[in-house]
C-alpha cells in the first residue's frame, strides 16, 4: 500500500524520474514530487477542470489520473506552454488581452483546455467554444472573456 | 488612462503558473495534514480511536483535543464560527473537525484519516430551518438594527387601491471558490508564519494573534494571491488555527488544504431565507406602504443575519415602510456573507413583488419603478450621495428594446419557445473601511506600491496602477504593485465591495504626498524631480478612512449612499419540458467613477453569473435525518458553466460620488449579483404565466398550473 514506486515521466519536454506512492494522482505527483505547482487542484473529483493538463496532446483531468498510469507519456503543464524563448503561447496572449481570467486559480486548466479545444477543432463558433469549454468551471465567471480569448487564439 | 482599461499586471504570473497560492508555497519538511470530521450534527464526542491511524505508514501524529493548546475565545466575526474545533467535546455542526492527522505525504495523511474511528453520545434529531423559533439576533454578523419603521404600514395597506402580499424563499448556497482554503503554518520560536488563502491578511493576523495570545507583530500572514473567496475567506475559519496549532505541537511546518467537501462545512455558506413582502399602491402606481419581513437560517451557536430587508428602506418612495429581520438557530455549520450578501437574497423578494404589483396594476414594470423614484432616502430623509437608478432603467430599457414588449404572459411565443422579458432593479449598500499604502520612487523613476491587499481576482493591482498613473501623470506600466503581506501597510480586506474606495484613496493620498515632497507637478518625470531634490529614493505612505461620524461598517451617517443597477433578461422556456434558458441580458449600473473599465466590466458580468446561479442552479439541501448538507461536491451542487451564459451587454452609466471618497468610486464586486434572479423569475412569469417565488427556479414549478 505504501511502497513507493519509481516512475519516468516526460514533463514539458524534460524527462523526470520520481519516487511515487502508487495512490498518488497525477496532479499531486506534479505538485508534490515534480515541484510544478501551476497545475491546480480544485475538487479532486473531476468536477471542476482546474487540474487539466495535456497528456500526449489530449486534455485530461490530472486529479482523476493515477500518476503511475502515465509513465512514458508526454505531459504538458501550464509551465511548459510558452515557447523556448519564453514567448507566450497564443492562448496565453489572448487570455491576457481579453481579460479572460480573474482570480487565476482555474486559469491554468482553462488555458490548457483551450489549447486542447482548438487542437480538436472545437473552436469554430462562440457556441461551440462555450460547449467544449464547459468542463472547466470558473467561479469568477470570466466565461464571456474566455470565449472571446479562445476565438481569438483559434484564428491565430 | 485609456477608456479601454488596463490589462492585469498579475496576468503573466497567473497565465504561466508562476503565481503562488497558499497551497503552492514550498516548505522543506512540511507535514501534510488531513482532517477527521464529525459525522453527526450535534451531541458529544464519546470516544476517538486513533490507534490504527497512528500505526499507518508515514504518520507523524494524530492530534486530538487533548494534544492541542487551548485558544482564546473570540466572537464571530472575526471568527467564521465562534466555537473553534478541538476545543471541547461538544459537536456544533456536522463536518466539525475532531482530529488532525499529520503525515509525511498527502496520500499517507488522507489514508490514515480514514482509519480514525469516532463514537458519539447525546445525538438528537436535527432541527431544520423552518422548525425553530424566529429570534432577534443578539451577536454575530448583524451590522445594525433588525427592525426599521416609518409611517403606518398597516394603514397604508388598508387605504391602498391595490395590494400584493407574497412569500419568497431563497436557497442555501455555497461560495465554492475554485481554490479550496489552505494554510501552510510554521513557527520560528515565538513567531508564527502563515501562508494562507484569505480575504484579509490584516484580519487573519489580528485574529490569530488574539487566539494564540501573541502580539500581532509576532504573526506574519502572507497571501499575494487568493483563488477566489466570495466571502468564504473573509472571516477566520478553522484551517488557520488548526494548521498553526498542529505546527506548534509537531514542531514542523504543517500544510492543511481543505478538501472540496470540507469547503461546504468549514468556510460558511449563504443561508436560506424566507421573506414576505406586502406592497400597497394607488391605482396610478404610487406606493402607499411597503412591508418586508425576513427570517434566515443560522447555526446553533452563531447568529448570522442576512440583512435582507435593508434595501427596502431606500429603494422606493413610500409614506410607510416597515422591515423586520429574524434568525432561526438550527443544526448546521455557520453561515457567512456570500456574493452578494444581504441585497442578493433580499432584492429577489422586493423586485419580484414589484413585478407582481405591476401586473396587478396593469402598469409597465419599468414605468412602475420610475413612478416610485424617491427624492431623498425614504426611511432616513437623508439626501442621496449619488443615485442614477433612473438612468440605468432608461438606458437599459432602450438598449434591450423594452418598448417592443407585449405585456401579456405567454404572448411572445416563437416556435416551441415561450419567450419572456423581465426587469429588476439592483442596489447594494456602500460599506467602507480604512486602508493604507506605501509609494516608493526609485532613482530611475520606477514606482513601487506596497499594500497588504491580496489580489483575489477583482483586479486591484491594475486599479492601483491606474490611480498612481492618474495622480502622478506617469505610465501605468511604470508602477509595480507588491501585495498580500501583513508586513505591508494594512488594507481592511477584499470583501464587502470596499477595496477600490479604501485602497484607491490611500494610494492617491500617498502619490499626492510624493508630489508634495518633491514640490513637483503631475506629469513631470519623477527621476528628474528626485535628482533635483538630491534624493536617490523617496517614500510616502497614504491612508484613508471613512469620515469620523460614519456608522458601522463605514456606512455614511450624512448621505444615503448606495450603488444601483437595472437588469433586463430574456428567457426562452421550452413549452413542453419547462427548461429555462437565458437567451440574452442587458445590464446597466451606476457605481461611482469607474477606475479601470476592463476589470470593472469583468466584475459585473462575473457578478451576473452569480445571480444566474442563484436563479436557476444553486441550492444545497440539508438531510432532515442526518443534519448535513447532502451534496458536498460540485457534481451535486451546480455552478454556472460556460455554456449557461449568453453574451451579456453590461455597461456603466456616468456616475461620480465624491461623498463616498476622494476618488468618486464605489463598490462593484457584489452589485452585479443583485437583481438578476428577480429579472429572470419575472421573465419566466412573462414567458409562462407561472410566478416562481422559490429559488432556484425548477422545472416542476415552471410546468405546474399557474
């Protein structure tokens, strides 16, 4: 039950070897073992979307993913989204310009979900964006601005 | 300052994951804490068996009442609930912590917490809201008189040509910020360091010092970013003292992060209300009497008053006004203010009743409100400091196309959609509190502002930049804002829609002091002025407080000082299934001078979503047998999602209130959540002919016979 296990992960392009409790979820592994606290835990039950990260390019809820199940996978967190020169990702830029965040706690999940939403081809219209971004709750309710930001980034 | 407004300087940190929230702060050797909570709503703890938990791998300690220091007794507020956990055997509410498990990792702590066994004694059937006596609150969050009266409401109702009387209810609701409350605590000798998710580092510092019998300067609270609070992090809730006590006992830093379920019991909630409104009017729609009675649920050991009826004393002209508020002490966790408190639930009742009166009279609901616009405060007779409700109603109606409305219910059908248009007014009280800030100018002309304020999403760093830029005539981008540390000049707190007024005025005072010290004028390059004065650095501190004769919570004693708005909503109700969709909304607000239009707009549309949730989604049921909230999660307790909201046309009308503070600004954090539920319920009546008096609006009510 408590035997730590060794796990190899590729996080933001960097290979990591960590010792991990098999009960640990990906969000806790990223935060507590890898030291990347940009990924947020809002509900720990897959209800709010704050912990969204990309696993092999697909958006997943890292609180519903056991870390040991993503060994060898490519994981992208909010810390790894900017270009190598530090240039913000088009989605990050659009969120800033559109005021698409307030307290910022759901924001890493929103941004990664938006990257996924655009990659999936689900950003064709405001209504489509609203639907496909509804897995990410924002209690500040920056929703209209998030729709505007995703529309803007999708065009870029 | 541009009319478009300033983008948030805190944006890059929030958009890259660099912004550190309380649970993100690294601490070598910190223990992870997990709470064990009571599963009964009352009675006493009989036995706590922690033997198995103590033997679990990684567990450093299981702390029970016997292990913790005795803390000083304090009222609520500043505490969220006056009885702190682990200080007595009595159980005050379901979910109250009864033990703290400390372990090397979170997984170990959570598992071990599940192995603690508790038995209880003296548990009786819980008393629910509606089953207890209505009582006058005598302590707690009350903020003024419970009963107000002017003229003879009974006589006013008797002589009215038309009267309406109806009872309205609002539901138990939960703040549900996406960031669960968290505290990382450690001791450096007699010095307590707290990284905590709060709405006021100042309140947390003072309260923790009092609880642990320390001088305030021995407590440092750090909180640059708060992941939403909405009231849940305003007063001091158990995570703060429990983390500090556990750190003291264990001798190691302790990180305590609430689970989502614990957020439903350990950070307050907006309590259910039952309100009865009676309106009397002449045939031409002039009010002859307004009576508003209200009772809200509160806890057994805490009186929390929802203050629902205050706005009924200032919103409409009436020769007779009578308001009365009571609480019921029932088995439940402690309530606390939630966006929007007071007027949030209260205005649902008043503005629904005004719509009912409009139909009884056959007068357009916008016109009815215009006919009852007062010249002075109807209860106190004081002048209004600024009041632009009429402009909000007129501009909103124009923009919405209200003149095209056909007043008859069920008269605007489109296909299978019953279309309804509804209107409601919004208003919010103006609370004010002291604030202070330091402005420092470097030799290179760079400006640093320091304030105890924490950034919680309201956009205060950009507001500070805007005020400094306006006062000094510099570029907003030259201003760096450092915030959220009790070592910085104190700010009362990001609560009660007070921060723009207090902090903005303090920053303005500090910036003016800089110019005075340099004998400079607005717009002159600061580096040059500094060099001329032979200085390498200059510092000035600014303070602002409400005038000395201000009332409780900084309310004005000289003026009727409030914010206003008008909400126009269109709903489409499926004729067969009763599903209500909000298809569009226009809102107009008067809230003093707007300092940063970009963030202010987001505050108002965000507030609207809170009203939408109140109208159509949010309700928490208390189990009548177990005395606990049934769904302590975000799957059972529904929050508005992106697809719930249409495009919103929100804007401000011109306003400026120099009586409120030198900037002319007022509060906008809560106003947006007010009036929305009534506008939607009124639209549902117009669409369907069904008057919904109980929130949230449910399919069964919409489908029932009128």
